C-alpha cells in the first residue's frame, strides 16, 4: 500500500468520525427531549420519573446486536451502545450507583459494565450498606454479588432480601480473572499474600503448586489486598486488573484462578418494577408449609405451565429452627400470561411468597 492509499483511508476515517460525532450529539439532543417529556408527564400525574429503563436498554442492545453484520463482534457492539446510552442518560438524570467497595473491586467493574462509565459509582463497606444507601435514596441503584460459578451463592445478599422492600432490577455477569501482583516482580521476596477469602479458594491449587508455605492473609476485598501490597515490599496480592492499575502494582502472574471459566453474577437493586423486555428472568423468595411433599407442591405449577427454573437455593428462615426459605430464579416475566398463572398457584400454596423482581437477562 502506497502513501496516497493510506492517506485516503485516513481521510475516510476522519469523515466517518465527524459523522459519528454529529450522530452522537443528535442522539443526545433526543435524550434531553425525552427527559423534558417525562418531566411534563410526571407533573401531570404526580408520579415519579424512571429515567433509567432496564427493559428499554436491554431491548436496544439486543436489537443492535441482531442488526450487527461485523466485523465488530456482537458483544463489542453491545458495549459501545451501552456507553452511548450511559452518556445520554447522564444528560437526562445523572445516576449514583452504590456498590460493594472499595474502589477497584470486581463489583465496581460489574457496575460500570452494566451502567456504563457516565454514572457515579459510590463504594460501600458492606452489602447491608448498599441496600441501605438505595433504600434511603442516597443512591439510585445498588449492585451486589449474588453467586459465583465455583464458590456458590453469596449468602449475605440473599439474607438481605428477606427484610428489604427493594427489587431486583437487572443482572450482570463478569468473568473473574485473578492476578498475582506486587510492587516489584521479584517473586522470591514474597513472604505473605493478601486476598479475599473467596479468591484464595478460587486460586488454591495454583498457590499450593507455586507458592507453597507462603502465608495467606485474608482481607475484606481484593482491592484492600492490592492496597496493602502497594505499601509492603515483601507482600503480594491476588486481585483484578482494576486494582492493579489503581495501586500501581506489577503483575507477576496472570489468570491464576484454578478454573478458567470462573465468573460472578451480580444483581442490580432498586425501587422500581421493570417492564417486560422480551428476554426476562424472575426471582422469587418462597417458604413452604411444614407438610410432606410441600416443596414438590411448590415446584409443580412451574412444570404444569412450562416454566423453566434456572436456580433454587435454600437459606435458614430467620427466627425459626430447622425452617428454610427458598430463592428461585425462573425464565420469563411476571406479566407473561403463563408465568402469572404459575405464580398465582404458587402463592396459594406457599407459607411465604415474595416476588423479588422481574428483569432483563444479562445482555453482555
């Protein structure tokens, strides 16, 4: 390729970039107009305004992925559209997202993946604090971990739903990659390793093989592990890439998790009900009556109406010895006719019945 051909391609790119800029701003102006219409309708009806619509955003992303003809991958297109929507939403109403901190955790990464980088993320010190921040109105939404593909459910999150009126408004999944990082890359200097207890469990085999006998010190988060490693010359941390970058560490070994497909699912909590998006999931909290075959009786309506159950987890019922509540995820939205029929039958049989929320399945 000669210089003239290269220059022509660069000019094409410049022209396309200019068109993109014009289209971005055109979309942004539409978003501002949408906000004005929503405010006018709210003034007329005295109802609150839902600037963030999880169902609408999921529909937009899925539609663009369907229309995509490459060479960009569907997921890359989805990420680009998410950031455009995030920037436009910030013009309508800037959002505050509470998450399980500190800065640099996988939970923050999940929040930015779901909401885009034009939101304000607010770190909280515990899962109850995330719930409290949303309930009090200090944050618009919260994001908390609910299960890991290798270590199972996050019991603190499930327990919070027993007494909270917040709803599940969405979900996001991220792959979990752990790195061993320190101030230098001299592994021979390592005398102890900091990490969250769950990360130690996910990297146990690698640590046994590569750092046998080295002290493992559990801390509150991988971001805290990275912070400690950044001030101690003989310490390393198991942490994710955001924490590595924030605390200016050097990666000694990448992807040291024992299972390469390790991932964590997070849920978005808020005060709003979410309309159907066309590809939804519903989460339930149910307890059975203390009679033989009670659990089977609860699950039978799902089978009778062709509803697929994705997950069921049990937790001890608060204040009742040897009694349990069940957290169940099913396919479909509570407004779907067959789902609604099944849920109505479940409600008649259950000692406790609570719909935690219907929401779009993870799009990215």
